[in-house]
C-alpha cells in the first residue's frame, strides 16, 4: 500500500512542477545568432558613442525593426537622435586631447551626436513595459577592437528577437523596444529617452533591461532588482528556470557577499525615476571589457535559452501587471 501512496505522491509532485513550466518559446535561433555576429563584427569598430561604427549599428537595428514591420515609437522614425556636450574633466575622460596636460581649463568642449533606436508593439492598455539593451561599447583602444559581443550586442540581438516573437501577439501593455546609446559613458541615451518620452512617465509599468546575457560557463542568469521591488518575484517563479538556472541577487546595498548591480547599467536611470526594473545579466567573466569579448567566446546554447527565458518573463510580467491593475 505504501508503494501506491509513493506513486501518488510522485505524480502530484510532477504535476505541481509541470504547472510552473510555460509552453515552449519558439524563436529563430539562426536570426538571433546572426544579429549578434553582425553587431559584434570588426566592421562596427566597437560601436563607441559618436563613431561611424556606432551609427552603423543604429541603422542596422532600425532596419531589423523595419523588416519585421514593427512600428517606430516616434513619428520621426526609429532613430531618436540626441546631442551631448562634453565639458572639462568629462570631455578629457571620454574624448581626451593632448593639449590639456594638467590644465583642464585648456580642454575645449565638444558636442557629439548619438542615437537610440525605438520601436513599439501596441497593447490593450496605455501602460508601457520598456525593454532596453544598450547598443554602444568601448570602440578601439590601443589599436585593438573591443567588439562587445556579450557586452552588449547580446542584449540588442535579443531585443530584436523579442520584438519578432511578439509582433503577431496581443500584449496587454505597450511593449517598447529601446536599443539605447552611451551606456558605457553614463547611460546618456536612457536618460535622454526618459527626459523626452512621448507618453507620461507614470504610464511606465516596468523596465526590463538586458546587459550581458550570452556568456556564462555555469549556465546561470541573474534577475536583479527584487530587493527594491520584491513584488516582481512572483511572475519569475512561474517560469521554466532549469536551463538556464535563474538566480536572484546583486541588488542589496552594502552586501559584502556580491556586487550591487543597481547602478551598473541603464536600469539605473529608471530606478532614479522610481520606475520598477528587472535587470537580466550574468556575472563578470574573463572577457568582460576586453578585446576578447567576441562572438566566438559566447555560449551559444546558453544564450538562446536565456533569450527564451526572458521572453517568458516578459509574457509573465505583462499578465501579472495587467491583472494587478484590473484587480
């Protein structure tokens, strides 16, 4: 008799576990990897802010949204141009000049043009979920190209695949896809986006930020931000988090056990505006901010599965936040 009870227990346990697994997410793996390869190619010369390679990346991303027939967020088109003037120490840090020596007053101002790439899939309500990934990287240093495959061509290629997944679906929220510029020098693009957002900021229900999601040898992806927004944990607990292993953390101030990522990427701007965020990323690896961060050094299967998991998360948050408002 005890064997019957044991079998019944195992069946109940299996059924309970199965309820936590969402349907299979289908994406075009080849397109995802192709876009990552293109965005981290030598021809883009590391995509540093204000460079020709960076502008090529903007145009490429805009072309992908256009080919998917996804609407531009702005009436002016997909690319939101912005200008930023670098002065004094910041100018010398980002665009150094030899005449400065130790006299910072000799450093002239310089104004550089950047660009965010923005698209939207409209939902049933006027509430917005903004999915972000920064398109810039470190450019060329000492003759070496810093291609930034994981950081953050991976996030931008994922952004395009997520848009492709949702283009024929009917989300509850507007899904805004934002490939933002100038993260590496202070999230200037994300800040400009929110300062010039076409809708009231109080319509933004959530920011989902992706930065470095393609390179992890132990198959672990982090969802960071739950310390600040514990209510956002429930939708994540409904996901298939077996591959990759979804971990929480890197968001508690003063925690000596792990780095605090609260201000480590573009979600910091949303946090400043008191907009809830979830940041998907991996821990630093040996190729982080090195010229070896190339397509050849990503973990392809991990990356594809990470993107599918993030798509599940977007679906889960879309439903969860909608039901919260409705109730």
